[in-house]
C-alpha cells in the first residue's frame, strides 16, 4: 500500500470517528492494520476508535500492542485510564490516571 493510500484511509477513519461513526472507523483501521501491521499511528487511532465505540477490552489490547512496540507517548496513559474505567476497573484506572498526571507534570518542568 502506498503512503498516500494509507494517509487517505487514516483521514477517512478520523472523519468517521468525528462524525459519530466510531464502529466504522474501527473496521477501517483494523483493515489498515492487517495490510500494514504494527504501525503506531494506526494503532493509536484504533485504540481511540475502540474506546469511542464502547470496546474497552479491545482498546486495552491495542494499547498493550503499542507498549510492546515501544510507543511511550504520555497520552497513551490517559487512553489506558479511560479504557480501564470503561471496563469497570476503577482502581486500576485511578492509578493509571495518577501516573499520567505525574508524567505530565514532569514534562511541564
């Protein structure tokens, strides 16, 4: 797949998500992940789409894949906290959110 095609599919997935069609965005991003697996930008977008389409377990699995790929963007902690909370894992979500906020404060100094 050419870079332009991948970018067009990513943009379409973003537009779908922004227009309340997160489940369709998930399907598109999962397809993109099959064609070009383990691309952090695709997986980040997929995790957000999964959260927005009430798929917290899948979002947490996607975030785990990102961690295995070495993706350490601070926002991933926020997404993980949201996924844990949506999955009913409140205590873990609180811990993750506290860690996210601590990392954010460290980066501001």
